[in-house]
């Protein structure tokens, strides 16, 4: 299962704990594209917000939730204060939801901001004290090699602007253990209402029973109508495609999607999107860790909503090199790269020759990486019956 880290401040953290939810938002934007083919948002704003739907859609029931408390100074002395990681909670349901930005948004006044994309949570193994950013990201006394560092959070710090970041399975194990050790293995009960004491810098139990989320609006996230509209009008929709795949992969919603991207009987262990894999700001569109016949497999998935560029193998090579050095060193697994692209709309001689040149480059890539990763799997998609249809392509 995936562990998701939500960024909070001392005010929002307290409200999250007392109301058992986690959420993200962006300024005062109103989401007008959910379950709707039209949007009045500017393209840059739409891409930002659709990316946030992808972050929300990766959350599945029983996934782990950790809060990163972002803080700069103490309330009374202005003493510099480090950020801290608190946990551990779990997702209550197999989906996140939308509570749009208006006067009826639950707890908007108390939060003093709009948190549009939300997920209900429950206590899992909750500890009172948090692990400092230094202890989690900088201290290396228990680190034997750079690949053991929490690179997902380090890259997030460099990139910024992301309120919900996934961390890998092995990073989650390390962070969970750091939190556990910090608290000498003494957990809080899962029965009392929780809150946050800013002065003591700890999660506390209140003298009342646990209260679950009471917001009434839980609008399911559905990016498909907007994706189809952009597809039909030849507008960029790569981030919409990412959100769609992240939301539905492995859920038996789109059989062609599951059959194309996953082997039969594969069991998904972890899902990530915009997965950072280098200081140069490279990121893998989607990455899935699954088990196939007792064998662990990690699958980096590159998305192209237009024609495949000639440099695609250079891009995928960088992903494979990073995974081989950093990911596999922590989690022994096979690597199975995937390229998802839009089915070409023309079968002209020129287009066919161009595709043949690209598949030759991919064949050369496969030979070069034989023994390192599986051959690149090509998956093309098109629109059928107002939905996406995916199919594996032999080459």
C-alpha cells in the first residue's frame, strides 16, 4: 500500500486531527471541470488542479497517511522551528472526493483556506511526537548508502507546490520506524478524539470519543468528460490522462486499461505519479509496483497524448538508470517500462515510416538493456463508446 504525506501548518493540522480528514487545495480556485466537459480556467491553472486530482486519486483504502507539519517560528518567542512528520493514519475509503471552494465548503472558515480535494482518515498507529525534518532527511548516522535516503521528500522540497506527496514502500518503512523509535514505541489509543498542542509540539488525546469526518459534500472525482473534450479538440490532456489512469488502474473499471498495463492476477502494492527521479527535475508520469506470480515488479509508465517523440528512449533510459541504482537497491524487483501513447489518426506512408523509425529505436533500447529491464511495452489508446480504450501493440 502507498504512503501519502500531506503538508499542513499548525492550524490546519489541528483541524485535520479533530475532524479526521486530510486535504489539499490551491488558492481560491473553484473546480469547474469535475464531471464536466467545459472549463473556464486558464490552461496553466487547469493543469495544476488536474494534477492535484491525480494526487488525490492515487489514495486507496487502508493506504497510510503521514502529516508533515510545516512551521517556521514558535508562537511566542519567534524561535526558528523545524518541520516535523507525524503519523500514522490510514485512508478510510477507496477514493478521495471534492468539496468545492464556496461558502458551503466544510470547515473553510476554521481552516482559513480552501482545501478542495479531501480524503477521510482513521487512526492507524498514531504516536504523539513527530520526527524532525533533520532526523528524517538530513541525519545520516544510520544511512549506509545514498540510495537509503528519503529522496521522494527531498525532491518534493526542491520542487515545492505539492501538498500531497507519495513516498516509496521502503521510504515509508524507514519513516514509520523513525516515528516509532522517536516515541519509544508508545502509541496513542485509536478511541479518543485527537488534536494538536502547538506549544508541546505533540498530538494529544481529548477526553471525548473519536469523531469521524462530518462533512456532507463528497463529490466523486471524474476527469473523463473533460479529457474527452480536450481529446476531440486536439488540446493537450496528458495530465488528464495521468489522473484517469491513476484513478482507475486495477479497479476493474476499464478492462482494457487493466489488461494492457497489468499482467493477469497482478496485485498492486504501490502507486505513484510525478515520481521524482533526479536533481534535474525529471519525473516519471506514473509508476506502479506490483507482484506477479510472487515476483516483485516496478513499472515506470511514460504518457504521451500526441505522437511519440524521437528522444523517447533517452527519456526512458534515464528512468531505468535511476530505478536500477536507487529503487532496486532498496527493493529487489524486475523493471518493466511502459509507453502509453495516442493511436495515430493517420495511416499515411509518412506516419507509418516515422513510427517504424521510433520502434527501431525502441528495439535498440531493448537490446542495450537486456538483462536490466523487460522490453518496453507499447500501449496505444483511442476513444471508443465515450471512454478510453487501451491496447497492447506488438512491434
